C-alpha cells in the first residue's frame, strides 16, 4: 500500500464544491481577500449582495 493515498481525492473535491453555492440564490459563491485600512486581512464571500 506504499504510495497510495488514504483519502479519495475525487470525493473530497466533490464535497468541497457542494458548499460553494449560495443558499439564497444558488449561484456560485466567490471568495475574495479584503484588507482593511488597519492592515487586517479577511476572507469575504461575495454572492447576491446579501
């Protein structure tokens, strides 16, 4: 079993993509990094302006 991954990469990619849709409009959610004026970084999810 040497060199074989214990995790199913295809299943992980599928489950990751399931949570990437908006619960309100169903569109894909875009994740962007924003930097505040104080220099603090944060990840923001953009979708249907909610």
